[in-house]
């Protein structure tokens, strides 16, 4: 049986779902506003119905739209994403913004725990004079990042399989940036993130385990006066600042997100 678009539209029970459906129609089926609003009573092809039914079934399961589309917008570029990597968050763009707005000379940069590569690739594209590396322990993540590297084609971005900073030599980098796992395994918000990889979200020691490891390892691979920039939870500012201080970082400061929550901490390493 051939159904009309209006049949499926009537099955959507929230404004959020309706808006996602419209976006899906435009991105996946290449519908325009005329198709959606003026021609919604025309019969759909079997292929169109199958694609729409796929959207509805996946949304019933709670699958994020970015995974359904295999695409996520970050820093004005479309990044391939699937359930092997986290979906990039708008707040993380602040981290890239800070680097792009405050550094201009040639730097050797590491994006530790690169995931889909959105941070490192965005920095590399904006700063062709930088030498940027993206490291990850997960080969699945590196496979996704490799897709984005091929598609977006930053000439100055390289991928490395590494457990955080363990494989790098002393005085390797001018700047290290990371959005590591920082959620406690007891955090109730995890129930809303069940489709994203748990290992990229959850850290030991009440969410601070990976942050402590990165800060400690960074003291061995940062150059003198090198800079470390970490994203963290909105309620972890004091703990993260203390971790920086205990590892010989100075000029420590914090950036706030769009809700005025402290989300990014940075400091200068003094060897």
C-alpha cells in the first residue's frame, strides 16, 4: 500500500520529533518545502516510504538524529558520525574557537581522544600552519576519524593510535587539547545517552580519572610553556583546577559555556 506524507506526519506526537522529521526529509530524501507542506497528500514511492519508516522506527528506539543521518554539523562542517563515536556538542566549538582566536604562529598540536576528529580537523582546517595530530585508543573511533579526514581533506592532520599521551616523546607538543570522558558511572544523565559509546562518556574516580591521567601525561610531552586545554563537566571546575595546580601548571583559567557554566580549563606548563 502506498501512503501519503500526511499519514506519517500525523503519527508524530511532539514538536521536536516533527522538526527532526522535516530536517530528515530535507537531508535524506531531498524534499523541499513545497514537497513537505503543499504536496504532502501525494503518494510516496516505496523507497520514500522505506526511508521514512526507518526514521520512525529508529526514533522509537531513541536513536539520535545525527546517527540516523550519519552526519553531525560542527564548526560549519559536516562530520560523519555513527554509534562508534560521540556526537559533537555545540559547547565543544568554544574550545576550537579559543584556539583559532588566540594562536597564530606555527604550533604542533595534539587532539587527545579525537573521536570523530571534529576538534583536530576543525583546528587543522582553520590553521594550515599548524601540525595537528589526533590520537585515540579506540580503533573504531580512528576509523570514523579517517572517514572525516578523507572527506574534509586537512593536509596538516594525522591520526595516531595511542592510549592518551603514552606513546609520545618528551617535549613533543606546543598545545594539547582534549574532550575526554568525564561523567561518573553513577550519573543519572547516562540514561539519556544510551546510544552513544559508554567508554567515551564515563571515567573512573567520579568522572575525573581520565582527566588526571591526561594532565599527568601532558607534563611529560608538553614543551616548556606549552598549553593544555580540557573540556570537563560543569560541576568539575574546582577539582580540575586543583589537578592542574598539582601538576605545575600556571595561569590557569576557565571558559564558560552558553549557559555560563564553567566547562573548559586551560593552563600553561612550567617544567
